[in-house]
C-alpha cells in the first residue's frame, strides 16, 4: 500500500489530467497532489437546491438525501462496496472517517456514506459526530437536538435521549452535543468504550465522523476502538507529506486503515483508479 500504491494513484491522476487538458485543447499539467491508494473518487459537486431543503433543513451538499440516483451517489456506493466486499476487511461494524487536516470533506463523506448504507443495506445505521471541537453533522442535516455524544459521556443525559431519528429510513444520528472543555478525555474514557459496545448491540453499522488527525489527538484515541478507518484526501490541497504523517499516526496506535477517498475531483477520474486499493 506504500510506494507502489502512491505511484499507481499518481499515474492515474496524471492520465486523467492529461485527458482533461487534451479535451480542452491545452497543454497538460501534473496534479498538485500524489495521494495514496483510494477507495473511491468523489467529484466536486454542487447539487441543485430542491424546494424540499427549505422544510427539511438538510444542506444541498448531502446529495444522497435529495437524489439517490445521482451519479455522484454511485461513488459513495462504490466506496461502500469497496469497504464491505474486501475479504481482508472481515467484519466491520465501526468505521471512522477522518482526514489529515481540516476542510478536506470528511464530514460530507461520512454523512453521504451513512445515508447510502441506510438506503441500500436496509439495516440499522448509526452516524456519530465525534468532532467534539467543531461539530457540523447536525448543521448539515438540519438537526435541532442540543444533546449528544458529549452529554452521554459526561453523564448529563441518557443515550436514548441523545439519539436522533431521521427521515432517512434506518439512519439514526448521535450528534456531538455540547462542546466540552476536555474532548480528548471524554473520547478516551472507559465510558466511550462501554458506549461503543452498547451501540454495537443496537446497530449493524456505525460510522464515526472524527476530527482531523494532525491537529488533534482524538483520532489516535478513537482509532484503536474501531474496526477500521477511511482517510479523506482533497485534490489540489492535501500534500503527500500530510498524508504520510497522518497515516503514520494511525498506524502507531494499530488503527486499521481501510483506504482513502479523493474529494474535490472536478472532472472524470477513470474507472481503473478505483481498483488500486
């Protein structure tokens, strides 16, 4: 997954860039990043805003909510297939979605993936906002609850009072809740371990939206508690050095890195890029 994977993904990105420039009649240019192998490539996407968004409060970037048949949603289905069809993955009930740094699109990936899984698998899916510093799952989904994970871990509220049902069949959300003074201590507590064990009994699959790896210690705390991690890499922004460092941090705590997702793709990435896992 190391050098060979880097070379393959870079070669695929270069070829895609050349194809794009050729179609525009311009001189080709090399991509700005050389990320590791990816589970899927998610193009940059601005969905049309339906009237439904005014009543639902769901952000228009949650395309899986508004248009399950949109081509971009197929990329999330591809990601779901890659994660759960690999023989090496075994039984995966808990997965964190994270990135090396902020603003790489990890929360959008976590939400869209959770919705796709709920729609397609027809099994109970839980999405947990584990970003107790800058939570935004509730903002994207238009949730009104003021209780969540931090409140459960601090003992100020019960689990059932913090779980939020959505109008997506089979999808439940555990928001971040009140921003605590010491998020790392809460996430690293025995109560967090006990909570995950309890939630595994209630839900078939659990997706955790985690903070970025390099700025915060939270992902290295959550890494050993889950079955695997998916790293989000943003085209043209994420540097190879940041990916390498983030990967090293997760591996140092024995976190199982399942693969990578490219976000911000502004044009078609050939299908062969998906095979380099």
